[in-house]
């Protein structure tokens, strides 16, 4: 099965004009920056401001936690989880009209559809990078030291971006084939958000709900990213495997779905 998938990907990439796809990604990113001018700093600045507000709130406004250090650690946990979740949510919401927004390019230049999601990854990478910088500063401020766990960031950050890219593809394909999904998507994301331990730890759930939460792949993605920043947080090998598999599966499924439904997507445009 693995050999067949590798052979399929090799055949697809051989038949795809990679040069045109890279040009499109660069043009889309350039257009996004030029259209926004300096407004592209808004999501980056917003992410930093949001993190500062969270740390202030958890350090000052929660009297039930007597220890300020515990409150700050909890704020670190919540913000790191929200950073990952906001990236996934933005990838889904911004991809609902992805192919329709690129309709002139698709119909005129006939560049492979899977390349159209690459342009939007530039802003998301900047937002994620700004959040990582803020988390690093907060970790140093709260704990007074940086640990070897930060060495895992070169593995986690690309994995998160790869998973977000896969979700972009999947949502774009689904929304182009069924327009009404755009109206249901925000509600599904809201349900997914509250079923993921973002503002609460999974250990706070009852045993039966804890098992159900473990079936959610985003639970393992969030907990693995929190492990980098939280001194007391530990993750098992199973969570690392599930998080990695979720990113890879979403990317592969999104790529194959975009390629398989290319003709129907073009016809729908």
C-alpha cells in the first residue's frame, strides 16, 4: 500500500508543472502582501496582543489559584493551545472560497489546483512564528529558563503547517462541490473547539469523556505542542504518533482529494 501511494505521488508530481505552481504561490503571496500593504501585520500584532491579554488575565484575575506562578503556567498552556487552534481554524475558514477567489487563474492558466492553497500559508506561518516568539519569551519570564524541549520546535512547527495545509485543501474541495458547507462550517469548528482541551486540561474530564476526547486528533496535536512549553506536561509516544499521523493524513487526503476532484471543481467554477 505504501509503495502504491509513493508511486502515485511520483506520477502526479511528474505530470504537474511545478514551476508554474511555485510561481502562482509566489504571486498569490505577493498579491496578498501588496493588497494588505502594512495590514498584514494585523494578524501578527493581534496574535501578540491576544497572548499578552491572556497572560495578564491569568496572572491577575483568577483568585482561585493562590499561586501566581500556577496562574501564569495555566495561561501559557491556554495560549499555546489557542495558537495552534487559531491556525487550524483560520486555514478552514479562509479556504471556503479558495478556488472561487482564484477563478481567473484557474480558468486561464490551468495551474494544478493543489497549488492554490500555498499562497495563504505565508501569513499563517508568520502568525505561528510570532506566537512561538511570544511563548519563548513568556516561558523564560515565568520559569526563568529555557529547556531542551524547544529543540522539538523545528519538527512541530512544520508539522502544524502541513496539517493546516491539508485542512485547507479538504475544506476548499468540499466547499467548491457543496456551497452550503460554508454556512455550517463555523458551527462545526465551534463544536470541534469545545471538544478539544484548549481552555481546560484533559485530566479535568471524567474518565468516559477523557476517552472520547482522546479520539479527537486535535487533542493530541494541542497536547504535544503544550509539552514544549509546560514544565510539568508529559506526553506519551502514542500522542506523538497520533499528532504526526493526523498532520500527514490530512495533507495526503487533501492533496489527493484536490487532484481527484479537479475536473468537477473547474466545472463548478
